[in-house]
């Protein structure tokens, strides 16, 4: 029967690739949860609502008794031969568990090293006494947006069924660096921070210039790749592809020039150059610096007339002309005075629609969105991603918290199947202890146990996988130090080496940083523009999300990207908060030259996330790294395809019956693919 076949192993590869849980990434709205596919709408609503209030393992109700999750005891965990063991209780892991348990009838258990579920979804309530509590606003320390929302998006349906409020991001774009209040720390009227706003003409000039720079950078990269590919000198080794920064610098010199000895197509002010850099970093760097990022990300900025894979021989117009010259001509047209004026007017109109000028306008944006009226764009989750997604996904799933997988042994145990054993540490840690402390991963009283499985799904983030030498490609073993590739004894290890192509695919990506600093002030101490959702400044490496405007009184969230997100490691939480407060005070408090000196407002609560230092994430999102020349994998598309395939490290084990030959299956999911 189908059920019996599903219990004998994972679904076939084609089915694995079809379902969203094999391609989930950090922000769950870019991957996709799968709850009871095929169930009726009312059944699914009932399941979701029960999941949000029933006894699933939750960080808000942690106890030693619940460490083994829903209906599982220690003896069952170690004595059962599970159809599938899933490593990681984030979105991908829980989605996979729901699908395999409910759709395939498998016996599944999820092993989670943290003392909570959710992975990089981490929602907390801040109480009125400045602590984590249960009577204040819920804030997401991790993922907070539903990307690409529409009426058919499952997360939008969950939000409606569970009466969870969302709000369309300004202009429908998450954390937009354009539709944002850019402030300058200059002198202004005593109580009017808006007098310090950068003009929309300047923002428009910076935004149009950013598009021109990115298109010219893509043209420069494409032309270089074209030259290498068309070279007749077969004995000449193609020169190493330059990283993203090299192309951006070349393009910016052509468009903007520099203040010393070059002139470009447009002259920008210092403020406009600062805004330009923030826009470019947000669009093509985001969680990584341009120096660390592959130039392949520029493929998105090739004109539509060039329908080719990036790196193939093609010209912008389909001919053999100079692609850079064509791009520069296009840039000149884009940067015309008429276009600048028109774009400034458009931005001003879009910005005016994002402000909460009245309670009616606030209610029109912040609401439970009916699926049939869902706007197109990115939705901010206001009541916490945990209750929207992680709660329902964890319902009825066997979850063992504080179980850190350390070794996987693929073997034949003499029975009818070839099984695998997952060795893990049962961590003896105080749930209140920070996971960021260097000594918090292990304890003298940690207990090592073994869990048997027919199949294993690994949803550990790429940053965690790269800490283990087991995932290091052969080509890099002699070139990288232990500081970069992990220690000989640390990380997840295997009894049999994984295929080198899989290890190459894992090292084709990096793990980048995006951190948040959550500040809560007394409602009467709010000193920034109260009704504007997003605040920014070209001089500081921050962008602010004003949750006070969304009804979370006194709460403002600072978003930090590289390079500052990487530099944070050298600063304490107190130092990070102090730097951010200095920036906010200089931008939005009354002028220092006023007759009466102002009082610097202090938060009653602060929290600094450090996802890159978290031993169970080692970053926030994955990004495309330049692929080493010696790899057999040449493109990131190849890497993703490789990682999406099941892996069978062991030869098929033949049982007593000829038809019983099969393999243990190891699947990478989540951030890895």
C-alpha cells in the first residue's frame, strides 16, 4: 500500500523537491510551511487553532517534563526505530515533520538543541516592567515578514484563520531603504524633527543612480564573463571571477565619478552618496559585504531583452555590441532631470500613504487581512510569528528539546532495513541561560544517547554545517585553517564521508548577519516621529522600524546589516545600545543649541540579537559566495539542485528477501537548499 511504502522510506526525490519544506530558508515566508495539505479549509483552521493553544513544546512554557515534546518518553526516543529523525525544530524541520507524519503516516521525531522551538523565528512579549513577560507587546527577534503575500499564500490564510494582525510594509517592500524617513543630524526647530528630513529630490537621485550603477555593474560582469568564455586560448586558464565589490566600484566610478579627479554622468552630494550606498547594500549585499558576495547576484539587473543564464555569451540587445556602452547609454536616459523630478514626486506620494495620520488610516493598514482582499507585497506580522506559524506546525509532533546531534552512523543492523543512528547530547542546561555563552553548549552532566532512524532530514543552517570538517570539500581541506572550517572534533560528524559534490554545494554559500536591537521606552518618552513606520540616516549603519506607529507603544527596532552586524562581536550589548541611542538622540531630539537643554530619553527595555554568534544558527540568512575555481560545481543553481537531492552514503543493504534491498536516506533541507 501507499502507506506501507511511505513507512519504508522517504518519498521519491521528485516528491521531495515538489514540497516547500525542502526549500525553506530563514524567513519562513520565503520557504513555506505545510500543514495538512489536502485537508478542508475548516479542518485546517481547527488544526491551526488547536495548535496555537494546546500543549506543544514551547519556549513560553518550558519545563523538564516537556523536554521530550508531544507524547514521547526517554525510553521511546532511544528504543524506537523511527521512520525519520529530523534535526532542527525550525520552520523547515517542523514542516517536514508535519508532512511526513500526517501525509505519509510516518513515525517521526524532531531533535532540537535549543531549549525552545522555532529556530530563527523567536517571538517574545515585553511586559510593562521592562522584562520578558506576558502583558506587553509581542516582538519578533528573528523573522517578522510574510514575503510575497497574496490571497493564496498559506501564511496569509493562517493569519486570517487565527485572527492575527498584519500590516503591508511601506510600498509593499520589506525594510525598504527608499520609502523611509531619512534624517540628518543638523539644526532644526525645537520640536519638529521633520525639519531634518532629507529632500525627496535627493532620495530620488540616489535611488535612480543605484539602479544605473547595478545595471552597469551587471554589464561589466557579463562582458568579462563573455570574454573569458569566448577565448580561443584553450591553454589559458580563465582568470578568477571578481567579487561583487569589484564590479560595483567600477560601475560607480563610471556613473558618479569621484571627488578627486573623475567625473561621471551625475554629481551627487555627500548625503546622496550615503543614501546610494545604503540602497545598494540593501539590494545586493543585505546580510553580506560586497567583498564576500558573488557577482552572480547581479544577474537580476540584466535587461529583460537578455534572456540568458548569467555568464553565457549575450549582449543587451541580443547583438554583439559593447554591453557596457549600451548600459551607460541607458543610465544617461534614466538619470535625466525629467526622470529625477517625476520619481521624486512618486516617492513623496508613496511615503505619504505609509504614514498613520489618523486612527482610521492606522486601522486601514493594521488589521486581520481577508485572503480575498490581501494586498500584493510583504506583510509585517504584528502579533508574533511563533503563534502564527511555529505553534500550529508543532502540534502533535514528537520534539526532543536540548538534544544536540553530534554524529550520524549509517549502518546495517541485521534487520530487514539499513538504518542509521543519530548520536546526540542530551544537554543539561538552565533554560534561562544564554545560548551565546561560550560554555553554554555543553556541561559535565550532559548525557550521550543514540536515536535510530531509517531516514534523516537535516535542517541545520549552513553556518552550523560549515563548522564541521565533515562538510568541508576535499579541495579546501589543505587551504583553510581550523578557525575557518571548524575543529576536528566539533560539529556534526559522519561514519561515512558525504559525496564531495554535496560538500562543495554547501561551501558555495555563506551565512550572513542581520541583527536587531529592540528598544522599549515609556510611551510618554517617545521622541522620534510617532506616525512614520521607517526611519533612516545615511551617516549611520542602522535602519529603524517604528513599532510604536503600529501600536506597540514605545517600541522601536534597529536593523543592523554588515559590516556593522559583523563588527558587533567586538562590542558588548551595553555598548551597542549606547551607540544606537546616540544616533537616535542626535537625529530626533531637539537641537543642542536650544535655550533649554534637552533630556536624553532612556529605554526601559533593550535586547540585542546576535544570530551570527548563536551556536545553533551562526548567522541570519545564507548568501551567494564566489564559487572557488577548483569546484566541480560552477553555478549556485547547480549547488541548490545538488543539495535538494536525497543522499545515500551507504550501499543498499540486502535483507532476507530480495525485494527488501534499500538504503538509509539523508536529506538536507531548510537553509541548506
